[in-house]
């Protein structure tokens, strides 16, 4: 299935864009934390003591960081600018001297010239060095930064934020090449990431459009295990029309929602033969296919039911579950693929060739006369492979018991029922 890459948390965001005061979750403990003297605890848990101007530290102040580090010195517009001292939780001095834009100039001119500025990242052991042309303590133009956790960036910067074309690498091996806007991936770009290790190691490359660090619009990715996707993205996931080739050579073409086949589509096996077509929901084929005429009995006759084992042409009814619910369940024998809360009923799992449902009733030939009374929804004929697993309520939760494997048997009775079957 689609290899999902969740949004990376950028340390650069911490370095260059968060003001010393958060805009939404700061708490003024005492005094005037907007325009006056006060004590404020910010959203990160740091304690700020000093004078404030427009909600930012101005002048001499003391800051007690959440990790135990402490800073005392001069602030300007919420940044360390001027003389100051930073000590760790053991009282050891990390740096004492002149600060510029919350950093320390180690070479050149870090105010209005070329230089290298060292920054200590709050509440971490990470140290980053910014190099490039400075203007008023901020890099503007082509520059770079290198952090002690192996994160790097090289390219255009505006006010020390990636802006324009650049290349950013992360400690987990992820690499982005493309357009930035205010530190975010924004515009045309290429993202390379990897998952797993050793034999399960997989590397994937996405090329396409980004908006606020999320894949958006047209794009495609390919992995070294053969998995490929091409289509439309929204909110970092395939959404809309697309084509997905799985690592085993099988393929899906159609509509996607949140990274899964959803809507009209067709599934092909590795030989290019259609295996499923129609409506999909959350990656599974939906049971909305042609029905049979039960009034005229134009349907396959059931045969027999033997000790819980399924025989050819038996009739059973399946309730479709488009959104499986895993909440509030304990399993004594493995984890079920899904769970229906009506424990007083006899429910049976049926996950077969991408179809997903719950058997709610089995009828043998002796019950045929009662069938018309029971039927409230149309049924269909379909052929599948798969397994049947039963669920029983026990003191410790739900016990799952294997019943039988089903091998290429033509079955009667997939019913499209409401989510609450009687």
C-alpha cells in the first residue's frame, strides 16, 4: 500500500521562526507581559522574567529554559542582542559575551557582512552554525547552516529562513531539493526518504508540487522496491485521480482519498488482468454490484452447512464496514482486522481479496423457505478466496477463532446492509 511520509518536524523552524514568545499558549504569571515588567511562561515551558515591549522581551532579562539552562542578558525585539551569559543546568557556562540575533558570531561580521553565527537551540543539545551574508544580524542571500545533529541546509535565505531554491538534509536521511517559502517546502521540489533497515530498507523519491511543506497538486513517487504512484495530491496524501503500482506488480487506477483507493477504480493483477472494478472505500472494494431476482428464484441454491465449515454455494450475508473500529477491544488470540460492537450477535470476519465485511447470518438448505422473509436488501453473486474467522466474547475480551480457509468458491449472498443490522 501507499508508502506514507508524515510531515517532518524541522529543527530549522525552531531555530529561525519561533519568537521567544509564542503567540497562542503563553501565560503571563505576573505583571504586564505586553508592555511593562512581568513574568511569563511560554508555550514551550520556558520562564521569562524582564521587561516586555509589544509582547517581546526588551532590555535586560532572565530566561529559565525548560531543560534547566539559564540565560541572563540583553534582549532586543525578543532576541538575545548584546552582552549575556548562557549556563547549563549544572551551572557550567556555555557562552558569555556578545550576542547577535540570539547567536554568537564566531567568524567575520555577523551584523552587516560575511560571517558565521553559532546558535544554541533551546531545550536541546543541538548547536547550529549559520554562514553567509548578514544584514542586521540575519542572513539574506545565498548561505548555509550545519547543525550538530547532522541537519544541513544550503541555498537562498531571507532573514535567516530558507526562501527560494535550496537543499535541506535531515538526520534521518530525508533530503529535499526545491523551492522554499518562509522555511516551508513551497513550490516545485523533490523529496527523498527511506524506511526500514537491512533487507527491508526502501528508498523513495517524490517529485512534484508542495504547499506549506505538504505535497499538493500533481506529483509522482517511485521506490526501489518497484512501488510507484502518479496523480493528484492534497494534504500530503494522494487525493483525486491517480495510478498506483504495487511492489508485486499489481496496479490500481482510479480515485484516491487520504492515500487509499476510494471512489471509482479498477484493480489489476501483476499480469494486467482486471481483478476488481467498481466502487472502493478506504482501500477495499465496496459491495455495490448488480443484484439478483429473489422473487423468481433466479439465484444459486444453497447446499449444506457442516459443523461450522463452509461448503460450496452456501448462502451467507455480509455487512460492509467502511471504517473499521479498533477502539475498546482486547483480543486473546491476535488482533482482528476489524471489530463490530454488537457482541450479542454471532459475527464472523471475512476479509477476502480486498473485500471487507462481517458475516451476520448463515443459512443452509433447510432454511430456504424462510429466506424471503429475512431478505430486506438485495444480494449478489461473487467469487473469492480468503479466510473465515469467528469472534466469541470471553471474560478477558474478544477471542478470535479460526474456522476455515475458503479457496476459489463461488458464493451467494453478499448483502449491502445498513451499519446496524437487525
